[in-house]
C-alpha cells in the first residue's frame, strides 16, 4: 500500500491560485501558511514530514527566509504531495498512480492558464516558465542527452539579454535543480557523468548570476559554491575559475575579492579557450580596480586583450572586443582615471548593439560617471538624458 502522508495537500488547495503562485515561486513559507489555514495541517506535522525544525517552519511562514536546497524542495514536494511540475521538478515516483483527471494537474486547463498569467503579472513572465516546459527525465543519460540539455541551457541563457535576474532566477534555478535530480536518479557512464557535472556547474553559475542580479546575494553565493564543487568533481578548471570570479564579483571585502579573482586566473590551463582566459582576466581587472590597484588592473586587462582569437564555449561567448573595451573603460572609471576611461567607453558604446538596451544603459552610466569625475557635468547630463 502506498504511503499517504498526513501533510498531503487536498486537491482543492492545489487548485487554489494563491497556492499555485506560491509553489511556482518556491515561496514555501506561504505554502506552509496556506496548508495550516486552509487545510488544518499543523506546523509541527509539516516539520516532522519535511525534516525541518518546527521553529524554522514558523519563521518561514512569517515571511522570513527561503528554501533554496534542491534536496529540501524534493522533500517538501513529497511530504505535501505536490506534483513535481508545480515546483519545477520531474514527476515524483508517487505520481505514477494518479489518473489524468486527478490532482496531477497538468498545465493546460483554464484554471492553470489563469494561474500562470497571475504569476507572470506579479513576479515576471519568466517566473512561470519552469512549470510549463520542464523536459522529461530519462532513466539513462547518454552523450546525446547531455548535448540536448546543454543546447537548452544555451537558449535559456539568452533570456538574460532582455530580462533581469528578478525574472530569470526561477527559470535558471529550475534548470539547475532538474539536472541535479538527473545526476541522482539516472544511470550514466563515467564520461557522461563528468559532462553532466560540467553542465551542472554551468547552470549553477547562471542561476547564481540571476540571483545576484535579482537582489539575492545569499542564494547567489550558495549557488557559486555548489558550482565550484561540481566543477571540481568534473575536473573542469575553466568553470572552476569562473566560479571563483563570480564569487569575487559579489564579495564585499575588496582585498578579499581581488585575491579570489586571482585564484580564478590560477585555474587557467593551456587548454582554456581564449574567451575563457579573457573573461577571467577581465573580472580580475575589475576586482583590482575596485581594490584600487591600478598596476594590477592594467596587467589583467592587457592579458585579457591578448586572448581573444579562438572558439569559445557558449557560457563565455558574450566576451568579445567590444565587451572587453567596456570593461576596460569601467575599470578606469572606477579608478577615477577619466582621461583613459572616456575614449575607450565612447568608442565601444558607438558600436554596441541597441538591441541589448538593458546592458547598454548600464554601460552609458559608467561613461556619465567618467565625465563627472572629469568635471564635465554637461557631458554627463547629455549621456544620461539622450538615452
């Protein structure tokens, strides 16, 4: 007989728009609160079934803290009998016995479409995507499956060109969680497992960047740390270095950030693609600029500029001469050297594609800052006012 936990949510509560929105957003504090007020499920029962301390359940229900661990999301989904697709997971084992018209709740009904639209209106369209388009999980993963997952990751990465981290975080986190689940449950060869681990490291970095961009620094740091662990296990020195660079970017201590960025460059090997080397060196340059180390900044920028002439992996494909010139100008702006910053930023922005309006607006603010440093208030106003 299949175990039916006392915390299983009733079908009518799973149909509730507020509950569905909370599940899509992984707002488990709201899920716990609704479970108690709408279904009479006590916090102590939820704590016991989900292996969470009772006081922690109460804290979450009051709106403090978040659940970000993949393992804990899985445990909550199983304890509350939430179908996997409602929280961005693959179908759970206990879902096999559910009929099509029960609370497996496949996306597609009028009620569900309304819920997705409601979530999109309040949290951004991308927040609703994981529950709609999660691919199935095979029992065995081969090189072709990894290639398909990598291509999917590359396509989803393009969302970052037009949407901020507040919109994309749930999408990227769901991809990461899905791949992590496949590593746990699917059979692979050793080589395929290493490839899948590299992909996991890459997805964790993308989710971490979206978290940081969306104002979630704690979640970002945790994802970068998990990326480092996956990259080490995969033996992928390029992604290991990139994880160090991401951590350096968000580290508050300037000297510590510079040292961390230096670690990222130590990870560079002779086989590293040119754009990977350029990416790590430009991020080191920025960390050194923030730490007020102009000589180290110039050396790192010089190393980055000499590296751009080979094929690159998709996660580093955005690094080109224009982007590197933007970073060069940004570093000299940070170091309060406007005579060096203004020319390179002006030339780079003149050839920067307006299609990437979000990034270009940010880069124009650095040009305006450089003009202000030089005492050219009118020029700074023209840059910000004209765009």
